[in-house]
């Protein structure tokens, strides 16, 4: 099976207070197959979000190479990276990051707007996606009229709007209670199993990590362990 | 992201912060409003002035008596302005008010015939008038108000008098100081009804004079700006119209043998402004060189119109400069608020970038927002300024005319301000690092 994500010797340094180099990531090698559901765990400050930003083509590594679906991300220009994020990656954030003053429907439409889909098509698809995540009855609600769990479901619908191959979720259940967290996890499982999405999930919860196929543990910017979880293979795996 | 989408977004963010948007727009509204207001007023004014002066005849050159001043150097437009004002006043008030000049100072018939001879190529008519005063025509119970005016034979040609019946005052009437009169059809109707007034006697009286005259002609009465009774809006019954009698006949009553002011009508095709200059220096050199108190000055309607237009333009430029400062301040206000806005919306910008917005798309979004603020402000300013300008014009009694050019210019200018002052904040947003933006607390 093809590796959709290939990280080779990735390092990320921050320079805080000049000569002090801080290595947030150091020598990371990860291969993720298409359709895999991988979780990344590690204590706070271990570099999980930094890693995810690199995988999501939001950030470039200081060292090493990253191939996303065969594309050498380090070599690409901003414009191309925007396109890659738009088409191939769906982000889900801990803090939801819905755009204020835009209702649920418009939020879900946004990635399709940037993909220049015609109005009719994107509205239809946005409605369909909102129904899929159980938000069919709240399409015209503004973000501040939704609960945390509801916001996250809208955010997930938005993440999959352009049918990206990869979903990157950085602690998507971090701001939710356990029950709601499970509800959101169920959606990820469905996307993985039914739609064959490749999912990288960052979580603090070992319980949720267990549900995935592979668990990668980080400490101080390095991989300390890698093991299989109990998750089922997806359709494409 | 399409333009329509961006405009929709811009309006959404404006309405989300109405108070802030309104305050931001205020500078633009005031600036644009001021420009449009003054332009509307200026256009109304100069439109009215131009048409009025064209009615008065652009071929007319007025030659009039002027007191010598110690520092009598006609320099720059200030001199022109002062002179013009003086002439205007003389025209409006009617010549022949209490006059400190003496017989020898006046523009005499001899001078005029000399001028006519010398400038035969330029002069079409020389019209001379001498106001006797206002009074009435009476015949038993019948009466009609009038102004009695002594005129030369050229007067009718110079002033575009339209005869209905009979003839105007002729050379021989003047030479013979005949007691003949030309009356308006209004006066004729009141005094003689349907019967022809030609050859009839009419008894005219003013404060200083009364006498019986023979009616030799009837002219069509025209309401015009110089007509005092028309201005005061008197009813038709009290309407005062001019009655023309020969200049020499009037001279006997008033004791004037010359004139304070004459109108020279230049021939079509001759340059009246140049002629005015020439005739002025000629007359002063030849006839007034030894006169210590008086000299003459000439001005043409053409040059007056130019001066008027110039004055209007200068005024408009001055006001526009002030408005430009207001617009500059307004533009800086827009820039400031856009900078605040993008800082507040840093996470939104990060999110949009994560979702695939390019730098260009972010830039366009915020520039559109700045342009919409300015354009909405500009449109409000245009409405506000037009209403204000029209109100000002009607207050001054001129017909208001909106300046389409100014409206288009203002719309374009608002857009330009939005583009110019929106670019920097928008570019700052576009260049934000997506990670930093997403992390922003
Ligand atoms: N822009 C930055 N400048 C300097 N240091 C940074 C920057 N971003 C991250 N770091 C540092 O890199 C390290 C890794 O940060 P990261 O956000 O990846 O941690 P994390 O594993 O996601 O933690 P958490 O679970 O709390 O989210 C931290 O020590 C952090 O202080
Ligand atoms: Mg993190």
C-alpha cells in the first residue's frame, strides 16, 4: 500500500532569544499509509502540534523531507501549499475555529468557496455534510449559538467538504466532555471506515488513542514508541 | 473566492460592527459631502450666471466713468474683481444716482461719435441711456407704473428689444429732442385697452417731471433679472415697465448732457475683451488725460464671465483642498480600523489559510472590505452633499443642478481611497504566518 504521508528525518527548531536553538522536533521518521487511522500521543510540549502543522503543510521543517502524496512539500511555494491544504487536507482543531458571523452552512461552504465550486453545488454539498454529522437542523445557526460538540461536528463537516484524503485532528475532543468526545470520535471512525479517509489524530486520551490502528508516542520532539491499537482497518486499508 | 462573495463578506463584517463602521465612514462622508456640496452649489451658481450673462449679451462692452484713485494701478485679478463689482452695482442700481461728478466729466456724445468712427470695424451699436426716474402713466382712473428712461437710437439693438408695433426711438427723435415714447405692451393694454396706442398721447409723471408724450411704438415686455419689479414679484397690476424716450429729451429733464455709462455692442466676430482694453486706453488717453478726478474703464461681458468662472473655479479648488485633507484623515481612519480589524480576526485569517485561502485571496478580502467602507461612506457623502448643495442653491435663489461629473469623481475617489489605505492592512493580513495566526490568543 502506498504511503500518503512520508516524513524523513524531520526536525523543527525555534530560535528563542537568539543563540538558543530549541528543537521542538528532532529526527522524526513516520510513514502513514493511505486509509490508516493513526494517533499521536505525548505529554504537553512534546511537539505534537508542531508535527501536525508540518504534516498539514502549514509549516515547513527546518531539516528533513516530507512527501505528501508524492509531493515534496519543502520545495513548494505558498500558493501551491494553499492548494494542497484546500484539496488534500481537512483540519479539525481543539478550539473549533469556526469563522464568527458565518452560519454553520457558510462555514462548511468555505473550503469549497476557495476551491471555486459554484454556489449551487457547494450549498448542496454543505447541507448534505451537515446532515451527515447530525447538524441538519442547525444549518443557519451562528457559531456562538452552538454548543462545543455541535461546533466540532460543523468543523468536521467543514474539514471534509472538499473530500480530502487526509484529516488532521489536533485534540478534537480536548474541549469536550467524555460523552460528546465519543460522539465526535464515532464520526471519525465512520469517515475512516466508510469513506476510507486517512486520519491523524492527536490526543491526550489513551482510551481514544487505543481505538485507532496505530499509536505513536512523542517525547521531547522524538518518537519514543510506536504500537498497534485496536482500531479496525478502513475501507481503503 | 468571487468578487460578489467578497462584497457579501465585507457587508457582513460592516453590519457586525455598525457603530465602528459609521464612525470610520464619518471622515469620508464629511470629505465627500463637502466636495459634492460645493460642486453642486458652484455648478448651480455658474450655470445660472452664465445663462444670465449670455442673455445680457456677450458682445457687450460697458464703458463707464470711474473715480481716479491714488493707487490706481489696475493689476491682477483683484482690480478686475473690484471693477466688475462696481459695474455690476451700476447695472443693477441703474445709472444716474447722486453723482459727485460734473458735466465735464461725463462721457459726451462727441466722444462716442469719435469712438464709433475710430473703431468702425468693431462697433455695431453704442447704446446710451439716462434714467429719469420711476413714476406712472395716468389717464383719469387708468394708471400704469413705469420707469422713464432716456435712450439713444442704438439702445434697442444693444438690448435686444423686440418691437410689437410701431418703431423704436430713432436718430431724428434724439436730434430733435422730440416728446415721443415707446411703451411696453403691458402698459399699452392698461392705458389703451384693445385699441392701437400708436399716435396716441400719454401723460407721464415722475417725482421730478411730468409731460405728455406721443406713443410711437410698443415693445414686448420681458421679465429679466435686472427688472426690479419682477424680482420683488409684484403682481401684474402694479408691474412697472420701462418707457423709453429720446436721450436728449431726458437730458433736458435731468440736466445731463453726457453719460456715466454706455454700452458698446461689438460686431459679431470681433474680440470684445480685447476691444474693451483698447477702447479704455484710447478714451483715457484722448479725452481724460487731463482730468484729475475721473477716467473711464471698460469691461466686456466676456471677460466678466471669465472672471466669474475663474472665481468659481478658485473657490472650488480651495474647498476641494480642504475636503482632500478631510479625506486623507478619513483614509487614515479607515487604515487604522482595518489594522484593528485584522488583529482581532487573526485566528480567522489563520483558519482561512488552513482551509486553503491563498495570500491573494486574503488580501482581496480585506481590500474589498476597505473599499466597501469608503464607497458606502462616499455614497452617503454624495447624497448628503447634493442635498446640502441644492438646499444652499435654493436658499440663494438659484436653480439647483446636481453635478454628475462630481458624483462620478467622488465615487471613483472613494474607491481609490479604499484601495490605497486598505492595501497595507490587507497585505499585512495576507502575509501572516498561518501557524502564528492560528496560535494567536
Ligand atoms: N513559535 C514558537 N516559538 C518558540 N517555541 C515554540 C513555538 N511553537 C512551539 N514552540 C515550542 O515547541 C514545543 C512543542 O510545542 P507543541 O505545540 O508542538 O506542543 P504540543 O505537543 O502540541 O503540546 P500540547 O499538548 O500542550 O498542545 C513547546 O515546547 C513549545 O514551547
Ligand atoms: Mg498542541
